[in-house]
C-alpha cells in the first residue's frame, strides 16, 4: 500500500480528513499531475521547515 492508497482508505472512515503528502518523487507518485482531491496537498523534498509548518497549520 502506498501513501495515496492509505489516504484513500482513511478517508472512507473520515471523509473530511486533510492529507499532506511529502515526497521526493512527486513526478512519479500517485499524488501528482492533478490527481489530488480536495483537502489533499503535496510537498516535495527537500523542504523548508517554515513551508512545512505553514502547510500543517493550514
């Protein structure tokens, strides 16, 4: 199971769950190219701590 599959499974239980993916392989993952649904965000590595903190607070 990859991260997207886990997020989708978790959302069957909690449909309002916000999801933040962090990846170094966004172009090859199932979270890029417009495949995110509302409430899902993605950060790519390397990431800036301030950016990470801002996304978590959102």
